[in-house]
C-alpha cells in the first residue's frame, strides 16, 4: 500500500481555509496513493473551543472528506471535533472512496493544556482492514500509552495523527520508533507545522517508521510537505517470521 502523510500549517479555527489549503496539497499527492493521513484536528487546529467548533457526525467536515475521497480515488483519514449524544469527541475518521467509514475516538485526552477537559474519552480500541493492511489508529497523546496500542497480532500499521509541540520533539521521535519496534509494525506519524492560536510551535517531523525502528520516509522540518511511502506486507510478515518476538509477549487485560 502506498501512503501519503500531509504535513501543513493548520489555519486556526478556519475550517474553510483549511479545506482549501488541503485541496491544493492533495492535488499534489503522488500517483498510486491509496491512503492519505491528515494531522489531529486538521480542520481547526488543537483548539479548546469545542462548544462552537464541534460538528454533528455527518456534517461539514465529514462531507468534505467523503467528497474528496470519491473525487481523488484514495482513502482519507484524520481527526476533528465531533458532538454526539451530548458529548464532545476528538474523533479520528477514515473514509474510503468505496464509501467505507471507520471512527476512532481518542482514548487519552490531553488535559494539561486545558484543551480537552470538556471531551469524552473513547472506550474502544479500533482495528480495521483496508486493501490488505490491518490498521490501528491512535491520536496524539495516545502515543505515550503502549498498553493501549499493544499489537495483539492483529494489525500491521499503527497510525498516529497528531498536533505534537516542538517542545516535546525528542519524545515524539523516540516514541514513534518504540511503538514500531515493540509491536513489529509500520508506524505512520503525521504532525502539523507552524504556530497555533495558543502560541504553541510545531516542527512537523511527520514520518513512516519500519518494524525495526528505521525511518522509511520523513518530512522537511518546519515545512509544509507531503511524505509518501510504499508498505510491503510481505516483507513485514517475513521479518515477523524470522524474528517472532510476538510469541513471547505477556498477556494482559485493559480495564476501562
């Protein structure tokens, strides 16, 4: 599968402006791309204004994603604010050109900055299959919690859509590699650039990591760019067969 990560400076609380910027960048995605991954809260930035910016599940942003996927012929995924059942969720949404949809609600909410204090955490770990690749989505802060994303021999690609500040850049780089190594999987980490409306700076550092912790492709530091990479499930399975660390993994139970 060929994957493209979109690293860009998200316009603060400007949905239409971000749709226009993304539409231009998506027009430059390499031929053969089957899945495009966007950052966390790709339509607004990591804003605390959920009361005014959160949408119904199948509203403006969903429709933009759906129309874009059909028009471009590739699946598209990223997170944005959703209001449902009286709650707010930081919801990662995947939409395919065939009309398929997968939702994952961010489990670990970043309350330290006061941004997600009014959100409801997700309660379901999600794994789905698309074009032969088993995918497990995470969102930003989830990356710090390895038990939640532990590979139970059920996925090949861990995705993390993020707004990860430059101040914790070394943590981002270290944890992306760690998740790939410990889970013997590909990891796609997509992050934003620029400075947001709360004066937080972002370095980008979007990248694809291989199962040995090797960087397969990475974006330009601080620059808007498209990071593309081809994943080989055959090579992944061959590596897992030669080094079957998963067979020695400990059992565990997650208490929600």
